[in-house]
C-alpha cells in the first residue's frame, strides 16, 4: 500500500512538473496596413479578436481572408470614426462573428445603422465596452478597457484598449493623444495616436509611457506622419514602425519576450514576411 501511494504521488508530481514546463502558446498582434485608419488583429491559442476594421470596404476583410480566417471570436469597435468603421460590414459579411462589442455610440451615427441591423438580424451577441472590463482571448491573452478620467461634458468618444499577454502589453491610442489614463502599469508597445500627426503627439505623455516600440498606422498618400512626432518618439529611444513604409506590423510574444516584424500582401493576396527584428525581454 505504501509503495502504491508513493507511485501515485510520483506520477502526480511528474504530471505537474511536465505541465509547468509547457511554455505559453505564442500570440501574434497584427497592426493591419489599412492606410490612414486602424485595424488590429489578435491571434492567440486558436482564437481571433479584431479591433476596428479600417476605412476601406475590403482591406481588412481581404487581410483576414488571406490568413484563412473565417470566424472572429471577438469583434471590438472603439469609436465611430470612419477610419475604424469603414470595413465593418464587409468583415461581417465574410466572417462569422461570435461576440460584437462597441463604444455604445452607434445609434447616433446614421451610417452605423446597417451594422446594428445586421447584428440584430443575425442574433450576434452585442454589448458595450465598459471601462475596467478584462476580455480574455483564448488562454494566454486579454484585452483591457482602460479607465480614463472623463471631462465634464462626458469625455472621449472612443474606448482606450490595452492588449495584455503575460508581462507584455500594447496600448492602443487613437484620436486623443494624451488621455488621463488611470492605469499606470508599464507598457512595451504603443500604437501612436492620430496616425502620427503633430496634433496627437504629447511629449510629456509619451515620456511618461516610455514605450520600447511605437507603431504608426498611416497611409501612403500625403506626407505621412509628422516628422516632429517621429523624432520625438525616437528621442525616447522607441523603435518606430510605420505601416506606410513596412506594411502590416507584427508583434509576436509568448508573454515573456517579444519580437517584431512586418509583412506585405502580394498582388495575389498572399502574405510574405519581409523582416523580423531581434527578440526583446520586457523592460
């Protein structure tokens, strides 16, 4: 009996030890090249979450199709800005959406009525992004709706999100360049607000954040991100990646280390990795 108990304890110990040695599955964040707009795909443990859908009708939907993604476990819309909503219907027409969440302001925008109608007709679960929410993606990743201080008139017409994978996090800013964020946990990766414009750059705010990587989602038409913004980011020693120069920006992480890269779509729609930068530990 004593021998059997010892064998059982040994078997349990070996099982627990083997489980502790299994590393977390890698999560990939795609800052999709949609021009002057925003669309971010999070791919983790076989689950897919899309944050916004860019300004063009087909760009984001084509990107998902190029990766053979036919279903979205989570679809988040952070504001009613056309740079985020232009591609929503085409994405919904070409994928199965299991959970749809937005900032709750859609009823004020006539162009959003077709989205709300589709949600209703297809009985898609629909809820409002609420500050303090922590939304899991698979087993290793989550999206936090970051609390911010609101103005007396009600605050910002956008939700500020942070993607969290273990010890690695990415803050997604959009129009408001310096929201009074109540959550001061460190971040490694920043999506630069307002596509790198001078208006959206707040030197003091960026200095407090001190991101290691700064991603700018910008179109190829026009002059691109403001030069002073790019220089200010580089002055904080952030590595700056621009979709207008490199295409879709990729961040791949196991929650302890991360590496960055970029990809472009060929005319045939296939994806080719064109660069991968060194692996970085957080901090």
